[in-house]
C-alpha cells in the first residue's frame, strides 16, 4: 500500500472516533499484550540473529520491560483520562476550571535498531493509551526483529489503527513528507535534526530521543568494587549499543589503578576469560558499525580486551587507559563495548570537563560525598542518571525518560508517555446564574477600581 493511501486510512479511522472510548484503548493494549506473548519465541530468535542477545537479556531489557510498561499504563489509563480540576481565579467567579485530554490524531513512531522491541513498543503503548492512530517504522538495521514486529502488529491491529511501514531511508523520507499530528523519534542526532526539519514544515510537534557521550564520574570516596561491577554491567550490556551506556569514565587519579583492577575482574566474572566464545555475549549490529568501533581502539592504550572477530562482528569488552580529550574515542558517542578511562586531579576538574561539553543523555556519579553528589545533580544539565549505579533510571514507569539539548527533547515512560501523546485542553465553565458586569464596556472609574481589586 502506498504511504499516501495508508495516511488516508489512518485519518479516516481516527475521525471515526473509535479510538476515543477508554474501553477501546484498553482492548487495544490487551491485544498488544497477547501478541507480544504469542511472538515471544520469535522475538528471542530475531534478537539473537540481529544483535546476538541472549534469551535472558532479551527478556530483561526488551520483552519484560515492555510488558511491565504495558501493564502499568493499562492499570492507570482510566485515572489519567479523566478531566483534571484546576483552581479558578476570583475574577472568573462563578465558574470552574479543568483540563481535558485529547489524542493528537495520527502519530508517527520512528524506532531504532539497538533495542528494536522496547523502543518500538513503549512509545506505541503511550500513543494507544492516549487514543491515537499510529504509523510505526522499525529500523532496517535490525531486519529479523523488524519482520517479527511487523507480523505482531499486523495481527493485533487493523491497519487504520496501527500500521507498520518496513524499509530503509526511502521509506523514512517518504513518511517524513507526510503531515502527522505528532512524531516520536529515537535515534542519532544527525537524523534527529532531519526529523525536526521535516516536522517544522507542518508545524508538527516532536519528541526526539537522541544520545551523546554520557559520563561516569568517580571520586575517592566511592565504593570502587561496586562501581566497577555496575559500570561494567551498564557499559557492556548489548555490547555497548545502548543510548544511556556509560560512554567514558572520569576518575580521580589516586583511585584509578584500584578501580581498573576491579573492572578487569568484573569483565572476566561476567563474560569469562574469552568473551568472544561466550554464547551469551552479543555482537555489533552490522559490518559498518563493527569497523567504526574498531577505529576507536588505540592498541597502545588497551589495558583489557581489544580482541575482535570480523566473522561474528564481535568486539571483546575493551578498556582504554591514559585516554586524552583529543583522542578519537572522545570525539563522538562510542556505541560499542569500549570504555575509555580519563583521570582528573579533583571533582572540580571533572565538573568543568563535563560542563564544557554538549549536554549528555545520562550522567552517573559514584560518590559517598553528599556535597559532590548535589553539585553534579543540581548544577550540570543532562537528561537523567543515577547516583552509584548506571542505566537503571530508564527502567521505571514512575519517572519520565528523555534528553535535553543535544541529547533530545521531550520525555516518556508511564504517565509521561500518556501526556506526551496527548494534548491537554484548558477549559473554564462559567455558570449562568450571575454575570459580573465590571468587565464590560463602557468602563468607568468604579469598574476600573473593581477590576484592580480582582485582577492583581
């Protein structure tokens, strides 16, 4: 079906009003859950084929998180959909104020390849809960998973309600030429700018979930052993192909060597002496990304790992020491299992280093010092993060997740997803049993006095 015809079908479905009843939205979420559960075995196989993800990792980071989000949203959708009362100024006596939620209409979800299930279905859950029709465009870089997702969605929904468009750049560009009521994009900064440019032609609002170089900051008070374990987990999960993965470490010089020893031990403990032979260790998404990542590895600075296998597109968990700001690995987001270590003389130096760089999607501070914690959390701008851990701040429906500045705009998860895909109308309902006369012309000194009394 041509994209223009698809848009007409979606627009007609939305204008029919079918998506407005809360019962219809809940049934849509029920069908989505049933389809996810039915296709779980196929999703696991596809995720392994595309990214080498183990079944356990695929459930923990993709299927399980998606089902958790769906259940949370379904549980709260009735409460979120109700009119919300607001205070009424005395000057608007006698009346009442409230807000009314309405869906945007037909929305576009452009999802990435690194978490192709989670980052497609989580936004879709929010869009459906808010009462929208959706066009979903999964990534061509994860073809096996995208094919399963297409079957899953087509089985769960009529095409007018939720449609899948498969393909690559040509399809992306064709979709972006259409007039959508909202666009939700997850991916890189370069494509994010294009999405925003195309959306501007139709004055379409957007959410951009981008990325950036997310720092891990470690001071001398930190629990180094635990910090190493949690950083190794966050960094090498999905072979470093995670938008909130710790991109680099800034650590005080005096504790660096001990930290490095702990990191090496944790890598071996989690992935074995030969990670490339570990069936649960994943791979780079394709040859292009594999070759790009290898360019970041300076063999003179490798203190652990560095091995690779071109046949399987695998790169061992790698640690680089004595990294400098001007090194290639520090010029762009790594998105690979490579961890650069930079040393600083103090937390003041670490603060200045992060402050002068583009705003990251995540920041992780490892410290037992409350003043240091507060300084980084309150005075540095970043999307979100953790104190004494990594990446887990995105795995909750109780807080929004999103970037700021170069790392994106807008947020989702839980109620934030519902709000993102909803327009909130502000309403004042005036009662008719009385009408304050002083707002109407002709104005007199008495009326002006009354206005000044009420409006101040």
